[in-house]
């Protein structure tokens, strides 16, 4: 729960404006910003699985429900930024968040 609050705060606080250095830093031609989105959602998804006590093999429906919840959360944290004048909405951030959800789930399942 605390990690979820931290992610929401990171999504709404004015810490990464359009001209921020993080938007102009690249790692292997991928913006550092996208990697950070991926890396912050990855443990959130793992924690969601861990606290819910769901295993993919025991309850397939609930496992897919967790993935859907993760994808909605990933989409929502970026969509909120569209309505904040001091934050920038970016479709690539949504893709990085969703990749974090999927890989976070895979890491948990493995």
C-alpha cells in the first residue's frame, strides 16, 4: 500500500517537467525516463502479487485480474499527468509502465 502511494505521488508531483534533464538523458538510445517508469512499476506489480497471495496456476481468473488491475494502474498514473499543467503526458511512458506490469508479473510467476 505504501509503495502504491509513493507511485501515485511520483505521478502527480512536479518533479519531472518537460525541460527536465531526465527527459534528455538516454541509455542505449532509450530515454532514462522510460527506464525509470518501467523500473518503478516492476516492484509494484511484484508486491501486488505477493500481498494478494495468488499463484498463476491455482487461480487463472484471479491471476489475469491482477494483470488487468496492474495495466489499469499503469495507464491511470500516466493519464493523471495529462490533466496536470506541470507534468507531461507521454504515450511511451504508458508503454514502459505496461511493460513493467507484464514483466513484474512474469518475474513473480517464475
